[in-house]
């Protein structure tokens, strides 16, 4: 008879995997993740068929968490105000949860993340994409491929986040400077 699954144990495994991947990378042993979560290695595989399954599910959860944080409380306002809201909350999420950001960055480039998982993750980011699309529709990059624009926005976000982490006394100024650069690029 299969053991019943616990939402709390699954959440503990996901949180532990995030911390371990952020600290040790994708090569970390599942035993280290299980130990950090306070479960047996066998119990980990009650929730995830394989290490790759764990990574794919974690990637989806982290992307959804980031997207929800960025879009939470989105004002019914013009595109610039919505983009600023999204940008500010994205910066806050990344700097408040650096272990999630590091784990997500590693998972993003992992060969273990399947194409279908990448597609599902993209769907969780649809709200952010819609805002970026509306903003760029009449801006200087309207003719550029959307994938290029999104990659440039992500690179600018990563640079801004790194700068905020390096100079945490000026979070608001750096967030605003990054946003102003983003707006000039696509707005």
C-alpha cells in the first residue's frame, strides 16, 4: 500500500531543494535535499519519481512564484504604471528571495528541464508577457522579435538585481534606474 502524501512534506522538500540547489548546484545529491527537508531519501521519491521530476516541478513552482509576486496587486492603470509595478515587485521578489533566484537561474539552463516544462513555465508568465507586449507595441523595439525583447528585459533585470544586492542601501534608486532604462528601451 502506498504511503499517503503530505502537502507539508512536499513543501519542505521543495524548500530544501531550492536552498540546496542555490548553495550546491544541480549536482547536489537527493540525499542532501532529503536531509535538509527532514525526510528520508526514500520519502523524497514518494513525491517525485526522479531527480529530474523534482527539478522540473521546482522550476515550475519558482517561475509561478516569481510571476505571482510580480503581478500581485497590479493596478488598473496605464501600461507605464503597470510595468513599473511589475518591475518593482520583480526586483523585490528576487532580492528578498536570493536562494529562489539562484536556484531558478540554474534550473533555467539545466538540460534536465524538459521542453514541455519550459512551455508550461512560459504560460505561468503570460501576464508579465502581456504587459511587456502592450508596452513595446508602439515603442522603439516594436519590430524586434519578442524573444529578443524579453531576453533584453531579463538581462536588464538581472543586472539591476545584482546591483541592488551589491548596494542594498539604495534599493529604491536602483530599482527606479533599472526601470527608467527599461522604459527607454521598450516604452
